C-alpha cells in the first residue's frame, strides 16, 4: 500500500517539526494533496492511525486539503483545470504535457499541544 510508505515518510517530518517546537502532542496534521497524486484519503487515514500509534502524533486528526490539478495550454497561453485526469484543454482541445500542479503531497500545517507559552 503506497499510502503506508507515504505516511512513514510524513511521520518523520511531523515528529521532527513537533520536537523542534517543544510540543507534547500533535492534535492535527494538515496536508495538501493534489488530485493527481494518486492518494486515497481513506487509505491515508488508515495508514496514519497505524503509523502514528505510540508516537507524539498518535490520534492526530488528518486534515486533507485537496488541490486541483492544472495544465498549461500553449495554443491558448492559459492554464486550465484537469478533469478526470485528462490534460485536454476545454477551450481548444489541445493536449497539454505541462502539468502545473496536482501531483503534490505536502505537509501544510500542524496543530500542536503543550507548547511553552510566549513570555
Ligand atoms: Zn487551449
């Protein structure tokens, strides 16, 4: 399961960021996931529960911000939204090979608990 290896890699980032800020717990993990990243949100939730168990981030909520996929059309010199994974321009029908976004999978933000209050 590809979501499991993604989550294992993400766990390192999450725990390192939480430790760097002196958090006692991670309550939520916000992710930005492109529509073409090939990630099943349900499988990711399942993988997160498995991978984060016993860590600072055990039980953290996974908040997924889905990012639309966009291609650039050369004839129109404009971007368009990719529907159904097809990079075909809805205006002129040209096939684009320039994907602008939609494959990303990034850690967007963390909600932490137990931070030292600012002096
Ligand atoms: Zn076009």
